[in-house]
C-alpha cells in the first residue's frame, strides 16, 4: 500500500458538510489518516459540499425529507467520484446506504450523552412551569414532554452557534445539544448539565463519526481499515439494526444505546409517542457478535408491545 499512498499531487478527497462541527470531524479523520500513514496535510483535501438540510432552516426536518437531507448531495459526490470518502455524524445517517456505497469505518465514539443548555437554568427540573424549550429532535421533544408535560416545545434548528444565538435572543429558555459536539468544538462549558443515559436515552449512534466509501473502492478500504475503531463498530451494528427494524425516521422518536461489557453487549432501547404521552423501553444482552440480532429482536419486542398506531 505504501507505493499508492495519497500525495499532494493526488490527494485523498474528504467530503463533508460545511458546519463548524462537520469540518472538525473531517479534520479529525484527516488527522487520524495522517498519523496512521505518517503523511502531511497536503495528502488530503477537504471538500465542503452544501446539503439541503443546512440550507433550509425554517422548517422541521420531518416536513422536508428527514435524515437524508444531510447526506444526499455528499453521497452523490461520492458516487460520481468527486470525492473519495465522506465523513458523517452517525446519528444523522439513514440505516440504508445507496447502492454502491458502504459505511464500515468508525472513529472512536465520544460522549453519548445529551447536554442541557440554558442561559438561566441548571437542569430540566429547574425549568419553571410553562417554560419554552427549543429542539429540532423529535426524540428529545418526546422524552421531555413525557417528563415535563407542562413545558412549551418549539422547533429549534441550526448548527450549535445558531442555536446558542437563539437562546441569547430569548426564542427559548433552554435547548439540548450533544455533549460530543460541544466537546469537539471546545464548548463543553456551554452545557449546564450532561444528562445520564439512565435519565434520557440518547439517539442511536450519537457521538460516533462514520466514514463512507464506494463499495468497490478496495484501495480506499485499505486506508480506512487502519483507523477503524472496532468497538464502536460493534456497538453501532446493534444500535443501527435496532433502528432499521423500527424503520426509524425523523417522524419516529427512537432512542438506543449499546455498551460493551466484557464479551457481552448490553443494548437498551426506547420508543415514544411523538407527543410524549407514552414510552416503551426494553433491553437485551448477549455476545458481542450477536449485536445485529439483539437489535432486531429488541425492536420487534417493543413494536409488539406498542401495537398498531403507536407512532401516530
């Protein structure tokens, strides 16, 4: 492989969204590849691609097409050869990739917890009756409505910086962000508190960075195999199987988290009514190698308990 490494003349092109967090993630992938192969920055070119989800900020994701809005243009560029790999926040990724593309490389997973962010209040329990909370995540909104039905919930989209500005402008009293994203941006201090998974189960694959490539590009696959974090892959295999069986989308509030415990994997899952009036939870344990089967089985159990029409 050493004879075919990227060079300044033939750099490996890394596709990404243009938000500050997305750019951090793309640079982290570049840093990982540089370290793995003792290469300089010039051997890798970061290509910013505008995606529909970032351009439409005044509508809820579920109203304009869901998770694919953050990936479609990048995957098109990958398929037509404009880029060699694509870097994604895994919690934004659909469970199925377009024909010809594969996700089989992950960096080490970061903090999975949600962050409670507010200029005035320290935690959910400190919010006064009737306070307004902004979030674009149907999962977070449903989980919050379940715990605090007195709160007013409003749509709240945009990158981290945009959401912080909205809080400063008084659009809402509080919001939620991912601890991983805040930490990566050097903004961990923005979180008034981090919410334990036992109190609020996170989104499937939260905190994980995935790297997508063309299925037939075995050359690039060789590069990526050097930076793939196996444990993260094992955890996400269970979580994404759980999500895929539930046919998860932006219209279905779903949470899930897999943890490795020695030779075993512990998977917890939750489905909620969109209005937060009901929640069904469950868990499975088994060998790590059975992660996808555990995810499928847990999803089927929750669906059977929910019955038809649960998601509204």
